[in-house]
C-alpha cells in the first residue's frame, strides 16, 4: 500500500469512527450501525467506502463496535 493510500485509509477510518460516535448516542448497536451505513452511503464516494472495505481486516481492531457492524452492512 502506498503512503497516500495508507493516509487515506487512516483519514477515512477516523471519520468513520467519528460518525459512529455521533450517530451511536442513545441507540443500540444495530440501530446505530444502520444509521452509520445509511449516512456513509449517502455522503461518501464509492471509492472511500471501497478503500475501507479493502482494508477491513487491518482496520477492524481500530473500529468502534457500531462502526464494525456498519462496515458489515456496507460489505453486503
């Protein structure tokens, strides 16, 4: 992975977790995951989503629980 792609993955990961923090408040994990996935589908480019999905195994330890569940939704 090039440095540019690695930086993009880290940036997208941070944003993904930030979205999970914001949308997860007051919701159970499944509700939060569905809202996170819907938000990302609406506002992120397919390339941004594909970048996270391609690096799923390496970033999974850094993902918040609702973000992990949202990534599963996005993968299907």
